[in-house]
C-alpha cells in the first residue's frame, strides 16, 4: 500500500513536469513564430519623412493615379497591382499592359466601395492626394507610402526609389533609374553634337496654369533643347498665361495634344477653339502646330525620358529612333 501511494506520487510529479515542459515549449513556439512574422516586416521612409511599416512584401498594391501605376509596374509584375486606372488602358496616355487587371478606377478616383473590395496591403499615394483620404486610409489600417508628385526628372527618380523600397524591390528600382540616366546621357550627347539653334515652343493645354518653370513639362522641354515660350514672358507654373502674353511670346511652334479615340476631357475641342482665335491665327506658330501624345506632354514617370526625345524630334527633326519605345522596367 505504501509503495502504491509513493508510486502514484512519483507519477503525479512526473505528469506535472511534462505539463510544465509542454507549456514552456508552447510559449517558445509562439515566441519563435512572432519573431518570424516580425522578420517579414520592414520600415520605409517616404517623400515626406513618414516612417511607414510594411507588414510583409505587398501582393495587392494600390496606386492613386496613372503615373504611380506606371512607376509601380516598373518594379513589380502586373499581378501585384490590386486595381488600375482607366487612363492606364489608353495608349495615348500610357505604356503599361493592364488589360487583365480588375477593377478599373474611374476618373473621379478611388471610392470606398473599390477600396474595401480589393483591401490592398499597400497604398502608394502622391502629394496631390487629398489629406482627408490619406487620414481615412491610415485610420483603416492600410500602410500608405507617399511620393512627391514629380516636377523634375531627379524627383521622379527619387519617387521610383521610394516605391521600389516600399514594394521590396530596391534592386529593380535602381535598374529603372540606371536606364533613365543612360537614355538622358544619349539625349545630351546627341544635342550637344548637333549644336542646333534653339527653337521656342508654346504648350496649348486646357490646364491654363500649367507648363511654366516649376513643372515637369518645363524640365522635359528644356532638356530637349527647346525654349519654353511661357518662361520667356516671365510666367511660372501655376500662373495664368493671358492671350496678350501668348501673342507676346511669339513662339516658333505650338505643341497641342494629339487626337485620341476617347477624349472625355474635351482636349480636342479646346485645341480647335484656341486655333480658331483670329489673334492666334496671326501668329507665325499658327502655321506650325505640332501634335504630341499626352503621354509625352504630361509625362511624370520613368518613361519621361521618351518625352524628351519626342519633343526634340518634333522641334528639330528625327534625332532619336523611337521604334524601341516601351515601358522601362527593372525586371
């Protein structure tokens, strides 16, 4: 009897030890799991010095405009985009292949219905995004990385690096920037070798306050060796260019938006109305109206290097072979 009681006590102590070891091992497993999860997360500093924690390499990425979609698709495959903008599918505006990406975001932007439907694991927004939308997205727990809507090539390169870091593809971002720099060196070398007398161009745009110094268009135009008529009369980006100043600028040619299959914004009507003005018809530029695709005029992604070449070709003749023009990617 005494042996039996003692034996039961031994087994009871042994059982307690087993339970304790099991609980300790369970805690250790949870701890290891937690460490593994934390190793997947990383922190990115965006264009406005916000420290953004990305829980894991994102697979459902949402951009807030077509230019961001273009930069994203320079560093990630289309399958990683959670949605795309309607403008992405317009060849007059875009280089990217998004035919299989759903849903499509309309011109009026991202609705709550779309946002909740796709539930992105990363949102890439620009400085043009409304603050109330940014606050709402963050309050819902979405990681939001911001870029500064580029007004220069250097800024576009910085934005590409931020986006590449945010999506976990830093090396791809560097490849995109390297290709941009390669093409820009080609532009500079070709233009300096030709030493052509500079032409002056004036942009005809519905955005009546766009195109002066401080805009991406101005940087691309001047990089193409063309004088900006808007700058020549002392008007900066954001300032109104009056009819009197247009006449005073006396450019060599007008840049206008080329016709597109879909013209929801009425750019063609605006152009025709501008050119029907008798004051404009008395200018020498009226006899040299050059249509350019909007993907050149409003370029603000890595593909802006093609805009520089296209503008130079329009002003000075076929300096650059554009037959190999395609989306610049780092993969």
